C-alpha cells in the first residue's frame, strides 16, 4: 500500500523538546548520584527516546493513517496525538484540502474524425481518508490518469462543433464520469474546466473562411430585404402621386432644389420625367435664378421670365 501522502519525519518540535528534557534529566540524575555504572543511564535513555517518538502532530487539514503491526488501526488528528512505540506506525498524512490537477488529451479524434488537443483542469478532494489509504495506490496519479482517459472518451463522443460551442456541458459530463470512478476511492471531483481546445491550423483557416462566407451571405440577405422594403415604399408613393399631380410637381421641385443647391452641381433628369413632372419650366426658372444669384445680379427681368415660360411650353 503506497500512498501519495505527506511523509513526515518521526520527530517533531514537541517530541524533540521532550527528548531533550528527558536526556537532560537522565544526565542530572547520573551526575547527582555519581553513578559509575551505566546500567541505569542507558535504559533511561531508551525510555526517553520511546516516549519522544510516541508524540505526533497533524496539521488542521491532515489526517494521520495509523498501522498497528501492519494492519489499519485508525485515523488520528488534527493536532497532538500519541501512538504506541514499536507497535504503532504513522504510515502517512493525507491532505484533505481541495487539489488542482492539470490533464490533457493530445491528437484525439472527435466523432467527426478531427484531431484536437484539449487542455483541462479538475478540482478534487479526499472526503474519506480510510478509503483513499486502503482502496487505491498513488491516488493522485490515479486521478490524473482517469481524468485524461475520461477526457479522451468524451472527445470521441462529440463533434468538433459541439466541443467548441458547449464546453460547459461537456465539462459537466466529464465531471460526472470522473466522480463515478473516484467515489469508491473516497475522492470526489468537484469541478472540471476545459481550458483550451486547439485544432489544426489548416482546419482553423477553413473555418475562418466559412465564417466569412456566412457573414457575407447574411449581409446580402439583409441588403435584399432592404431593397424589398424600399420597392414597397416606392410602390406606395407611386400610388399616392398617381391621382395627385400637384404633389408630384412639388416633389420634382424639391428634387431640383436638392440637386442645384450645391455650387457646380449637375442634374441629370430622364426625358420622361420632363413631361410627367413639368420639370422643363421648373428647371429653367431654377437654373436662371441660380445663375443670376451667383453672378451678382438682382431679380430676373420680365423678359427673362417670358423666355423661361416660352422655353417650358
């Protein structure tokens, strides 16, 4: 039975202090009575060593595993405790704090045969010291190996898309799988986290191009939807202008104003719009007024207005 527990020296500061005191007492007695025979001094020294070796200390987060003549006797700690010298032996101290173990799966195939490298971490603790001491050898290594094996099995059951999109769910499944294997050992896996998923560079480039193509497709769909809405608005506007020629002429005047308000602008109007919106006369007046204003002249003369009217007819 070999455990990954903390092995301490047989002596601690309390036992060392007790041993020093007992040896000092033996020396004082030896010198005080002026004994020339070591028959009493040597047994006293042996008894002092045995008493000191029976004193043990366990930290608050530790439990000591006691073996009596090779058989499990019980657990001791935390704090100060005593054992029977020679008969009892402290095999080790098991840490009951939460521990962190990193593990990874390299070049593991997913369900859709894509090789990936996955790095993960598991948080676990020993909740039953007796089982951890008696049921498993090197439980720290056992947790690491079973975590790596479970991670490979989990990767093989999911597609790459599921691994990338549902990390939390996969981590929960892995945590339950590890808990089923480690509970008989007195160990519980509290949390499993997926740190990183590394895919081949060629596949990453292909996925990037696919995502870019998908974004372009969505942009074209949005543009087509906008064109459809604009055409519906134009159809509604044409129905409104059909029976209202005054509104159509006002719209034409507004279009010309917007086009000519900038200096040096050029307005191109379809020939069909000249008759339907009476843009000939409107355009002549607007251009004449614009030219007069830019040349520094005053209001147009009556002759210019007649010329503009005759040009529009």
